[in-house]
C-alpha cells in the first residue's frame, strides 16, 4: 500500500517544484513569506486532524521532545533553503544538487534507524543520482546555488530521518498533526516579526492554489508511506526521481524541447535504478 502513497508524493512533488520554480523566478517572492504560505497547505488538514484523531501527549518525554524539536527546526530551514535555492538555481542543477540527500539519508538510515546495508538497493539509489547528473549535464552554477541546494538536501535528510523515527516511536497522528501546526505558526510568526513584505496579489493566483494542493499531497504522501512501514532509504530513492520527472514534465506541459536525448537517457537510467529499489523492497 505504501507504494501508492509514495508515488502520489512523487507526482505531486514534480508538479510542486515545476510551478514553484516559475512562481519564484517571475515574482521574486521573499523566501520566508513563501515558506509560510506553503506550510499552510500542510497545516490545514492538520488543524482538522488534531481534533478528530487521538494525540498521545503522554508519550512526549525529554528524548522525544528533543528529536521533535530537531525535526521542526530542520523543516523550517528546509522551507527557507529550498525556496532560496530554487530562486537562484537552474531547475536541472537544483534537482541534481538536491539529490545529495540520497547519500545523507542512506547514512542516517543505517546509523540512526538501524536499516540494513543492501547493496542492490544502494546501487538503485546511486543510479537515480546518476540520472540527476545526466539531467544537469554541463550546466554551470554559482557557489551560493551549491550552498543553498546542499543545505536544503541536508535539512530534508534530517527531516525525513526524524520523521521516520518519531512516527515509529509515538505514532503517525501524534507526530504529524502537531508538528505541521507548530511549523506553520513559527513560519508566520517570523514573517510578522521580520515585517516581511506580503505579496497580496500572489495570494490570489491560480498558481498558489496549485502549489498548496501539490505541497499538501506531497508532504502527506511521504509521511503516510513511512507510517505504513516503508523504509526511509527506499522512499527517499523513489522521491529523488523528481530530478528526472520534473524535467520530463517540463517537456510535456511546458513544451521545453531542449536536450531531449539527454532527458530520455536519464529516464532510462532512473528507471533501472528504481527497478532495483523495488526488487530489494520485496515488491
């Protein structure tokens, strides 16, 4: 069952990144404001869920609170670094750099979650990374682009690892719903404290509606997969396919016809990688 939710995450993440890249580039939206707005798409279902589901508050001992705090802080920085990186980095280059999270998550999963070292699964993840390298090609970038993209990758690996740990330790709803509301609240608080300019026109756009929908499905699709028992390494490897699916989506929907051969080769390499991942996951 988890494969359905992780594929929903992949599809939505592809749409999210494609639209976000254009929205940020065209409007020069402040990264904190954008992060706060997008976090609202995740917080909205949580606001309902926290009242209709059982939240086991008694499970929050000092250790859990510490891990919970790390997860929340990493998520906030992820929103900011991700938006900033997309603002100054070409989409193909960002997807490649962002996929350094494959290595981080593999290391974190083995070190902190006790996941097995499965050579074929790691090889599958490596092929997905290579597909991202093929997509990036000879694209050039700047040090700030590399810096923010790698930071975003590190933050996401941290978030994913702590999410898996907390979901297993205290349950899905006890982790996901309170954290979504806390993160949203803190981001909006930072917007008002910093007196960040609010783009009211952007709030009325159809692009924002699509971004919120994609962000919501992407976030919950991933965490539900973890709640259903998926390994953090496997879900991350599949999620990382967005480095290929995003450029391919641009070919189909945005009529970007450049480097078609390279994109086709990257797609074949990525498909080979995900096949190895599925086989070792017992699918």
